[in-house]
């Protein structure tokens, strides 16, 4: 089966994302490495509105293709009501329309750092422009129907694939192989890994700060605690 996550573009990028992938690449190049969308941008500029599990694979059946799944999702979410979207499984977003102008003005007033971090804003800037910036920082969405610039993430046993709805079809903007997953080590295995690296290099050259800290934590009796017995995790 495939795990699917639907994310809508937030108001932070709405004006550019709605124009399509090529436009977004041109207007916001800082979001990309080549044609691959940066992960931190995905987290800050798109908000989850739904999650789904698609297809249970059996001996005599094959999973639907990504294209078939996305076509079906487009048809469904392009005709959904706001209330049904909010009630759906996995909805974890906030609508800009659910915030009054007065509420937003109060929120901005209670957070003076906001004006300090927005280079193009001043106390005399248009109030609507300031509210637009604030809603983008907060990660709010402003549309109900799936639109150009929204994201569909499809995960299976092999990889996680990120697609943007484009002016024509869907554009894959990132793919993460499932080899990039967390690996579990016992304390003994962690010590063996650190010993091997230390023996190979002989010095700290080539060893990351994280590994050096790990080495100190698991090999120095002075800092040892029962917590170390718990299985340790690291990203391969």
C-alpha cells in the first residue's frame, strides 16, 4: 500500500506557487537545489490538509500508479467543501479566513520581532500587506480546493516522492529513497562503530562533531548513565 499526504501551499508562497513550478523556480530560487525542492522549504511553505492510505496490495492485484492516485486526488479535492476538508483525516492546518483582522493585529503587536525580521515592512506599511506576511509566517492556508502549487506526497516501501500540482499535470520536485531512514543500534554496536572510525582515522580528521560527541558520551565512564543502555538512534 501507499501512504499519501496532501499539503496546501501557505499564504507565504501562494502568489508565486499558483503560477506553476517554472514560475516558482524563477521567482524563488532560494527554495531549490537544481530542480529539487529543499526539505526545509517543504516544511515551512506547505501545510498538511489530509492523509490517506491507498490500496492494499494482494497476490493478484498491483498498486495504482502515482499518476492514477494523483488524478483521483485532484478530482476529489478540487471539489471539496471547506467543512469536509477540515473534518477529513489528517487535517492539520489553519485557514487565514478563520482569523479576524483584529486578532491578527493583536498577534503582531505581541510579537515585535515580526517587524524586525521583515525587511520590506515598516510601521507605515499597508495593514493588509502586514497581515499577509504574518499569515505566511504562521503557515496558514487560504484556499479550499486543490490548486496549482499544492503538494502530493506518496510513500511506499522504496521511496518518498514529492509532487507539485502544475499548470499541466504533476511535477516531481523531490524523491527520497527509503535507505535514508533511521537505523537502530545497541550501545555495544555504537561503541564498535566509534572504535572502528577512530582506528581507521587515527585522528579527528574526517570524523563529524556529532560522532565525537557520541564517542565521548558512550566511552567516558565519568559521563556514563543507565540511559546509555537504551538503544541509540542515528541518521545514516
